[in-house]
C-alpha cells in the first residue's frame, strides 16, 4: 500500500509538471496581459515611445505593413497583429487614463492561470466561448464649427443646436431597437463627450462606464485648423483641398508648436509624449491611431460579451470600420458616417463581422447596419428650421438639459398635493385679511384653528430635506472662536493661501436638489434625476470653482444619476468634460431600507414618531430592511448587478437565485438597509484606500461629487468629527467644500455676495469640527521670516 501511495504521489507530481508546462506554452503564445488604468501624477504620466516613432503620424513604411493586415480572417489574425506590436505600445493603451472600464484589475493568479485557459477555450472550444457583444458606432452631432464649414480636427468647439437634436435622436433610435450598451468609448473632445452624454441620458444610462481616449480624436488638420473650407478652396484650388480631405495618405501643412491649436498647449493631453502629439495627419494616420485601442480595449470588451458604443468622429469611426471589415485603401474612401445615426455590428465567436440580412440598411464594403435610413433626419431638421422662421420658439434648444424620468404614482400625487398646499396657504392668507367674511367652512370647529400646522417638527436631519435654513445655534464665546473659516482665497484676509493650479486639493460637493428632496421623500439608492433647481445648484457650484481658478485631474462620483449629473454640470462649467470620471457604489447615499420612497410623515404614521427619531438620530441604528425581491433592493438593479465587482458574495442569495433561474447566478451582498455607520464604513475606506493612493498621493486635484451621508463619512475622517456629532453635520446642495491637503483644513469659497458663507448656509452644530484652523507648514515660517527681514530692512533705512 505504501508503494502504491508513493506511485500515486509521483503521478500527481508529473501531472502538475505537465500542467505548468502547458500554462507556460499558452502564456508564451498570448499577446500580453491586460492591465487596468492606473492614475498617475502629471509628472509621472509621460512615457517614451522611441522605437515606434510618433503614434499619430506613422511613417509610410509602417503604414504599408499595417495596411496589408486584414482582420476579416478573424481571431487568429488579430492575435498575430497584437503579437507584432511592441510591448511598450500595448502598455500605453492599457495604462491610458480615460475613466471607467468594465471590471477591475485582475489578480496575479487570474492573469497567470485564468487567461491562458480562456484563450485556449476560445481558440479550440469555440462553442464554449461567450457570444461577443454588439458594437454600436455613433458619429457625434454637428459642432458649431461644422455648421460654419470650418476645419475642426483637434480644436474643441461644442455641439450646435442641431447637433444636440441629432444626439437625442440617436438615443431614441437605440431605445427603439433595444440596443443597450455596457460601456461607452469616446474621444477627449467635448463635442463627442457631450454627444455620448446626451445619448446616455436618453437611454437612461448615466451610470454607464465612459472611457475617453485621445486615440478617438478627429483627424488633425494641421495648419488648416480653424480655417474656412470654402475660403481655402477658393485660394488654393478645389483639387488640393479635396486631396487633403479625401486622399488616404496626403497630409495638410503641419502645425507649428507656437500655434494656439498645438495640442501640447492643452492640459487634456498632458499625459502624452511629444512624439504622440500630431502636427498634421493623413486619413491613414488617423485610422491607424485607433487600431491599438481597438485591439486592446474595445475588442477585449466585445469578446467578453459586452455591448460597446463608440461615440466619436467621422474619420476615427471610418478607421474602425476599415479594420473590422478589412476594407482596402481605395474602397475606404467610399465609406462615410452620417451624424446621429447608429451603425451596428454583430460578430461571431471568432470576432468576424456577421453580414446583416439583405433588407438591412447597410453601406458598400461594410458588414454593419444603420438603425435608420441616412438623410431622413437631416431633411426633417431642415424642415423644422424653416418652421422656426415662421413660428418663433419652435425647436429651439438652449442647453443640454437632463432627461426627466417618468414619475411614479406616489411622486405625482405628492407633487400635486404640494401644489394644492401652496394654494391653501394663499386661501389662509386671504381669510386672515377678510375675517368678517370667512372663506373656509365654519361648520367644522377646530381646537387649534389659530395655530399653523407644522408638518415636520423633528430637528434630526436626513438627506431628503429640501434645503438647509439657518438655525439659531447658541454658542459661548469660547466655542464661537473655534468656528474659524479657514480659507485660501475664499474668505478675505483669513487663513493661508493655496495654489489651486499646482497644490493637491480635494473638493467635495453634494449633488443638486432632486424631486425627492422637494417632496421630502427618503431617496437613498433610488435614482431620481436632478430637478431644475438641482441643475442650477450644480452649475452654480461649477461657476464658483471656475471664478476661483480651480482645475481638476480626476472626478469621483457614485452610481446614482443625481451625483453623476452634478459632476457633469460642474465639469461643463469648468470646460473640462474630458476628465476621467470614476464611479463607485461606495459613494452612494445611505440605503434607507423599507423607508425608501416614503415621506417622513408616512414613516411617522406607520412606525411611530419615536421610532422615526431613533432612525434619524441614531448612528448605528438601521431602518427595517427591504425584501430580496423588492424594487428598492439594489441587487435587482441591472447596472448594479452587472457592474459591481468589489463587493463580497452572498451565499444565500446566490443559492436561492440559482434555484429560481435554474442556472448558476452569482449574487453580491448588496445592502438591504444601512445605518449611518454602515455608510461611513464603505465611504471612508474608499477614500483612504482608493482615492488617496491613486490620486491625492500623486499630487492630483480631485473632485468628489456625491451624497450627504457619503461625504459626511469622508469629512468625519478628514476633520476627525466624533461619531456622536455626525448627525449634527449638515451639507447644503451644490456648495463646494475645499479640503487643503497640505494644511488639513476645510474652506468655503466667497461667492461675491458679501454674505458670510457661514451665515448664508447652515452646517449644523458640528460646524466647529468642520471648520478647524489650518495647520502651519514650513512655507508659512519661511514667509514669516522673509516679512520680518523686510521690515527690519525698512526700519534700518
């Protein structure tokens, strides 16, 4: 028996050796490991690419080699091309900072063991491979320069009114066709970013991960940028201009580095090397610039079964079409992309494009299909423009407004009740003025008729309160001296200064008001959009930051629409929509369990006023939980269920949902109810373990757009607020809180009204912890010594 056991041991060892050899062979044939984006400091984001030459301006020899590759043979050719690229080029694509991606950085075990077997399964066991996702290509709406027939390229004008309408129409076409993307890729130009944002709002997908890459920028037109196409054609001749526009390899005259349109002067390209910044591009250069992004990001997401939407520009989309369909150099000039009409591709398991049915709206040399006949929208918009001339106000669009979600019956009823209450107040006012002729029914005798009914007498605070009004907070003289407005340039002549262009800073802003705030409903993880007043809250906060010269490097926000919209409107005011935006459920609002969607009055009547006060004032007390099958349970939300990967697994939910679905259904342990402490326990580690090492420690300037209780947790950590005082901290909507990383203090910005911010807003009884004096640094002592030396010199003179 001992010899048998010994032989079995040898056999197991030999099998393990063969397994390791097989893994090494598969790894050696794989085209590298995918590494998630890593946020780096501006100084550390530069990378060398001397072997490959300029990324955007390829040499003619490299173009010939690349253009000979045809990807229509499928997955194997794609791998061959990937293997031929330099590793540094792959790393540049992997490490590009563009925003959210699907999933997270895989573990070392998964990279060494899991991926080789996955690639082997796709290659040798195609039936077991997942069905690839759908690719949706959308050309962004018309820009203000496109309307004027101006060479745009890498210049950054916004959408025209017509462009906004085109993007809204594209979103409606996706809704009609049932095309829901899982991730969006776009360029770093605001006309493409705003196009993606409008479409995302139209399809109710503000939560979608958005990756902004310079590789999807429009073709660079060199020194033609900003010039009128018609005027250039008159001066230089139609043939020359058409050669620059339509020829595959002809480049316009290069841009000088002293030109204002040189990309090196733009902060959004600070992570690119000088060799990567183009001075001029041909169509071939522009198309090849998109290839690495396709190979290492977009195709990877499609292979994993994710639907991908690429919202970009005409020439970069044509570059993707050329790669996908293997179109030749001469034929690609016959392919065009109209604005506002999605172009959809489907793939087989080897990533070959599937030809659409014969009755599909496709175009020559391609395997994609339009969701609508090109040209119809253009004619319709032109017809609408004619109507505007005769009927003022028809079809006018002034801003990118949030798309309102359909209200529930409860919301509609409470909103109507609120309007009726306003009318009743007017009636009550009239009655007081005409006591001799009362208006109300006198047959009903009220015992407290002379008293005003207070619908909310509880002083405890929740996220749902409409707005904070200044309360009379009694403080002693010693206590009031501790409430110091420690600002930089925010409150004049008080506090140390900060260089907002260079010094690391963290700005926290609570989202603008929502319809739930106005109706005093417990919102939590429910997802209402911003109200009209809430949009103005966000824009006002963005304008205030712009007036004080703030710039940011990265934005963090929650998965909820109201916080994402607030971040977008702040970035729009700062003209920095290109910033990477990282979304996380850990910045979500507190989950109110069974209270979600109910008003405080409803909760008081159901559970009692005493219990309501305990939930509102308690730090560790949780409201009653929701059921696993309740609409308020986050695990039933599509985007949370499919995107959240950094939450532990629930064995019980996995077991019961597997039985219900009759197939294995992995389920995360989503909260069914949270105390204030539970919210702090997820928001504080996200700041200390994610935001600090990735951004703050690298000198980044960070914007956090979130919710009151999530921000409370971060402030509890930063300002060392005792937990017993946390419910006494109030945060107004849309008011930026400036955290000075070096001096460890919170500041408020002067809005120019002449009113003390602490008098204008109520921060509650915990304000004394929030606005502590700033710490002194070595720079302060150096400045003080210099001032003393200057004064001494003046005295001597």
